[in-house]
C-alpha cells in the first residue's frame, strides 16, 4: 500500500497508510498535521471520502478524523489524495494540544510550538515504533478550551509561577486521574517526554504510561529532572461548542457532529457558506467537534443558523452530546449489537435524564471504544442484547439485560423514575447512584435477568 503495509490487527490504531478492518470495510484515522486546515483542503478531504469511502466524515472523542468504508483498492488511493492535501500527520505517537492553541488570547502558552518540536524529534527516533499503538501525549497550554477531560499516557499542563512559565508532568489518565510526578521548564519538556517514551518503548508494545508508576527506580531517576509540584485543581469550562473569541479581534465557532459523524455533502455545503462568510480555516476538537475560525461576530450568527438547519449540534446542552456511541454492528467486526444507529432514539427517549451529570454509553462490545471511564449508565452489546452497567465500565459484569427494541421505552421509564425520585439539590447521576444498580436495572426491564 504505497510501500507501507496496512495493519489489520485488532487493537491497533488505524493510520492513513495503515487502515484497520471493520465491519463495513477499512477505516483510517488521522490527526491534522497543522492545527488549522484550510476550508479548501477540508472540502478536498470530504470529496476523497465520497469517492473512496462511505461518504461520511467522523470526528472522534479525541478530535481525530476518521473515514470508513474503504476497500483494499480504494484505501491507498484515499491515502495518497489526503497526503497531497497536506492535512494528515503520520507520526507514531499522537500529540494532542488545545483546539485553539496559538489563537486563544487567554492561553498561558502556545502548546503547538512544543508539539511541533516533539513531533520532529519523534520522527527521528526509531524506538518510537516500539511503543504501544495506543500511546498518546497531551500538551495543555491552558486557555478557554483546556483538555482536563481528555486522557493521555503523558500529560503536560502549563502554569504561571513566580519563577515564570513551567509545565506540570503527569502520567496516565485525565485531569482528575493522572498522577502528577513533578514540574519542569518549557526547555526541558521535550527531553523529559522523550525520556518517558523511551522507558515505555524499552518495556514493549503492551506497556502504557500508568505501568511506569510502579517502577520506583525510574521515578527516582526522573525526579532528578523535575521539581516537586502538587496535582493541579480541575478547571471549569473547556466547552468547545459555541462562540469563542480569538486573537486579531476575530471569533471561532464550535459545532458538534451528531454522534461524531456527518455526511460529506452536508459538510461541503456548510463549508461553502463558511467560506463566503469569511472563515479562514477549520480545526478539530474533542467531543466530535469542528471549530470554524477567523470570522466576525456577524458571520458567527449566520453560520450558527446554517449549522443548526443541517442538524449539527449547536448547543452544549443538546441531549445527543450526552450519548457516547461507537459505530456498533454491523459497522464494527467486534460489535455484538448496534450502537450509533440507536443514538438518536436513545437521546430523544431520555432527554430529561441529561442534566449535565449523566453520560449514557452505548457500546457495541465490551471494549468500550466510545467512552473511557465509568459513566452513570452503560449499555454493552452482548449476543444481540445489551448488558446494563451502572457507574462502571463495559468490562463489568452488569446487573441485567435488555433488548434493543425495548431500549427507548425503557429509558423513558428510567428518566421519569429519576425525575420523580430527585430531591432538592440532587443531580440525576446522584439519583441513579442512590437508587442502586439493581433497582435501575429493574426499571429498565421488568424481565431483566439478574446475574
């Protein structure tokens, strides 16, 4: 495949020249090479996806782009066309930065500069190929769209101190679960990250960042390169949907794709409107979000209504945002039940359940690709039905089962039950926890087979 072998191994991360086999053909994933993609280049990406894939563009929970429905013949053709557009990064290790890095007037540091330095070093290191395909690095320069909700093997967070700018270094997890191991100057960020990645490579392709934490000798050695620092507090905000002021007296508009995907034809039409409105480019953001940048406030209003008219997500409170759903059956070979196709029905049936405290994860199998962590309610495809898990992960045993056809009505019952049980000052998530897993399962299905 243009001189590069395609990886069909399950559990690998699909790249532009290393597609992964799924239920509807091959899938490629790419992280934008430059943080801003021109509107013409993104339109070209849409046309390539229409010619060679299933005609859809996906934005993942981590802000990467995906194209599905490729074949052994069409995948290399797509890869060459996308490479010619100059939008894809083929680095071994994904490096995530703030969606508005370099444009956000409130950011502490432009994380994209450090990311570019690290990317260059990694391209020169042959040991990078020995890392787990799931390894990721996150560099958070602060600002309106921070990355506290995103997990990574190596996390760096900028902060201002009396001694100047420094970066907190943490291993494994998101902003609340990662283990902070110290702080360093901006000049030492790249060497320290390379040190951590080198240690991971030495331990083999199954090793993740959190696995290093039990190695006291390594932690002591690394601590000599760091200064002591406590874990930073979680930050409020970080919501990409909506209007954001950027440098140059311009604005950005964040719009979500329903369940992380949209038809290429719809996107092209919207991009044409954006071009006419003066938008200068586009960026991706976590949570299946696209950010148009460089408009006036007047143009923002016009593009907001154009996006809403096409069914895109324009409100942070849209119930579709609180349903995490993978591709599911028949699009993924691992899936044992539909997932994404149920998303709209689930969101509509349980609208009142989504008060901001509840995420509903619909997973086609126990891998749980669409959501990490332990959401309030998870439904896992298992032999054509769904296993019910409360405040747990898709790998948990669960407390009951429910059929797909019964799911919307069952969720409506649950939403009504939570509303009737909710006490003053209580969140819906707290109500679910108070009711308990067994009671919730009984509400969802009177015929639940308890295990």
